[in-house]
C-alpha cells in the first residue's frame, strides 16, 4: 500500500502567519496535518471538498507541535482522532503513546524531531513517488535558521535524520520542496 498526498493550503510567515496544511490518504485513513491558522477557513475546507472529502470524513489529525498557528482549526474535524508527540485524543479518551514509530496508517508513521519545540514530530508518508515528510524542521525551503527554536542541536540532528530518508519535504510555512545539497542542514 502507499499513501497519496494533497496540499490543502501553503503556509507563510511575515506580517501574517499561516501553516502549511495537507491531506494524506492512506487506505481507509484520511489524515490532515497541522490544521492551523489561515485567513479564512474556506482555505482549508474548499480544497478538501474539491478532493471529495467532507470535514467529518477526516479520521486523523496530526499536530507537528502545539503552537496555535498549527492547531487552531482542529475543531473542524469532529470525528477525527488527534495525534501529538505523546498521545492520541478521541472524544474524551486520552491514550498515552510515544509518537516515535507510531503508525497512523499502513503507509504513514510518526517520528520525534524536536528542535523548534521539545515536542515536535514529523509525519512520514510512503507514496508511489517516495517518502514525504511533513515537518516543522524547516519553515520553508530556504530557512537556514529558526529564531524560535528551543534546541538548535536537536533541530539540526532532526534535519539530518529527515534528509536521509525524505524525497519531498512539506515544511511548516511554505510550499513542498525536494531536498538537495543546498537544503539547509
């Protein structure tokens, strides 16, 4: 099995901030990553519906970390399980589990990649075109630094880890990019 990936919203930073939000289809799993801040919720919902998915169809939501610009619109997905670095939340059930190696679907797993915050995780989706990493290790393809990083050594170690395996990176606040020798480490 392999997953398919669609970008719903390309994030940005500057005077305003928006997160990069994606949909991953993996078997019977419909997974949304980082449903954070956007100018208008239609920027999430319209592309989702154009793909034939209603918000109530989404089975899982993954937070790369708990900053509002990556979590603010989670409530759009009423039937979803929510994943972070240490648990799964569904309704009023809190199930402890470590994110490292957790399989959200047959082709989607989570890994710990601290740096921006101590709790950062990366979602890895195996697709027919290779491994896609949804991560806040980079703000965008050119972000050599992270002015808000809590641990720069961990951030750089996480970048090396992801660069060893990913063929496409979906950063926290920019368009997807293919890593190269010029990708900030």
